[in-house]
């Protein structure tokens, strides 16, 4: 029997162990998509206890606690941090086979030097140990980033953001990690939302103009795109229901936008046409600025309206949506490609059944402007577990070029979540090691080592054009 989560955790063959320990584990981290707060980095936030850094805002854990019958006051309510930690520990011991079990224990091992098992009985011991460690100066937000081997972080930022925290970090020579903004214009696109007109006013103030037409909206966004570019932005990101394609002419889009400005009801088809026009304009803008475009889709959000009414968004009440017509996504990419304005693009679907469709679509739009110009993103959200990552990597290898893959990201709000890169790299090395030992690929350590190092780190640096890492 193997030891519990030892140094060879998830590494089943000698080749896998060699690739991980001698190559993947040596690579720095580029976290090109996360939801870390730049303000907390700028202020070098410290945490009073493990609950603050583990359970505040972590809807992954909230879902599991609810699944264990835990009362909401011990999850997002007014219970003490110690009580909340106890309930999480009791939940975790039942989470066999869940990635949260592995992630939690990797974090305990790497940041707190705890190699036991967290459960209801050990909760007090772990609580005291973690809180003693968190009181040390090397456990602040910046120091956690540094000790994780992180070279660069891309946060997720609204076009109206003034980016002052990014500017403050960039001006601080004592902190060597690059923290760059990433453009997330969902609020500018989602004209069906009740607060859309309020948001347009905020965006207009940031752009120093009045947004009274669709053309004006695009002008305002271009001003903000330029501002983001001056602050180091190289990546955009979109959260979509699905990648739609319902083209309409300029006059019709202006009519739809005018209706929304007037407070009139917008039909579903009008919404589709507007969002298509918006995404086409954004894709062309990213090509102009030489940015990469990330498209996250296949999610149905906030499905439990009772919980949403109490807690709002990001409360652990989202699920996979199986409606994502791949033909429309292909048509969208084609509309940009025919005018030679298709930017480097990364496609993430929350639905794992979309892997093959993505794998075949990306092959239709590759060209010599970049190796792996159109990418399938890493296994996302409900798929970033051992089986999901293995499935995504295997599908990409089968239908594309795994060697050009840009690898893992945290997609997290936690300063402890960099162990997800370790988790991914162990799974990657185990998969490749299995192929080698099964005689499916030569046992050439130089070639294999380069492949693993590229996927873990170098491919992302080259793909996004990050400088001086």
C-alpha cells in the first residue's frame, strides 16, 4: 500500500516520477487566470486564522458543506471561524475521491508542514498549527505568492476599473512578481441585466464620455482597452452562457441598444444579436491589441434563487449547462478569421462532453502566427479533478498537439491555491509516463523533459508574450 499523499502522490510509474521531480516540479508558476484581489496583494494582506484564508468566499467548499447537511450559519453565516472550520473538517473526511480532499491536504503539507489527515478529530490540532503559522511574517499574501514559485499573475478586472492597485504593485520594486490586469467586459455585454444602464454610466465616467449608442459603447471600450494595454494587459476573458453567433447589421444593433437605453424589454433573439455583435467587436479589438481571448462557457449560474436572494452570485449554486452549439462557436471564430482578425483564443467549456467538439474546432483555425494559436483551456471548475484533467489532456492529445498546451491556472480567489499547479503537473506526468512505459512514446528524457517543462511553464510565457520572467 502506498503512503498517504507522499512525495510520489499520483505518480504511478518510474517515468512519471522522474518527469515530475526532475522537470515539472522545478518549473515556476505563471497563473494567467485567477480571481485574486490586486488590492490584497498591494496591501500584503495577512490572515488571522485558517478559516479566513480557506472558507471565506470559497464556494467549492460551501457546496460540499451543504451536501453534508451543515447549517448555513456554519458556512456563510454568523458562526465563529472556529466552528466553521470544524464543520469543514467534518465534511472533508467524507470527501473521498473529491479534488477538495487532495487540494486541502496539499495546501496543509506545502504551507503548514502538516502531513496528517484533517478530520473532525484532528480539527483542533490543525486549527492551532495553521493559526500559529499564519501569525508569522512569511505567511502574508505576498510571501505566500513568493514561496509558491509564482512569477506572474493575471487578475480579472472590469473595464471601468482604475487599476490603481496594479499600478501600486508595479511601482513597488521590493515585490518581484508581475501582477497584470486581465480584461473581463461581461457587464458591458450583458444588456439583459437589471443594472445594465447603471453600469453604462459607470463605464462612461471611466472613459470620460457619454454612452448613448452602440458605437459610443465601442468607443468607450476602446479607450479602456488602450488604458489596460498601457498597464500591461495582454489577456481578455469572457464568461458566456455559450459562444453564440446570430449576426445582424449595424442599424439593427443600434436599434436594439436604443431600446435598452429607453428601458424597453429586449427579446431573447435581440439579446443574441447584440451579444454576437459585441463579441465580434471585442475579438477584432483583441487582434488589434495583440491580446489573447479566453472564452469560458457552458455554465448555468445562480440556479437556486432562494440562496441567490440571500447571498448573491458566487455562492456555490452554479451548474453545468449542456446547451452549447459547437456550430455557432465555429461560425463565430470563422467570422473573425475571414477578415484575418481572429486573435489567439482559448476555449473552456464547463461541460466535459464538449471536449471532442473543441478539439476538432481548434484544428480548423490554426496558423503560423502562433504555435497552438487556438487552444482548448485546462479542465475547468467542475472538471479540475484527476478524472477531468486526465480526460481533457487525453482528448487534446488525441485531436491536437498536447506539446503546445499552455497548461494550468488556478481560477481561484485563494492565496493557497497554487498547489493546483502541482496537482495538474503530477497528473500530466503520470499520464505521459504511462504512455512511455506502455511503449506508446520513446523513453527519450530530453524530449519528454522539454515537453513537460513547456506545458508546465514555457508555453504560456511564449503564448501570451509575457516579458522578462
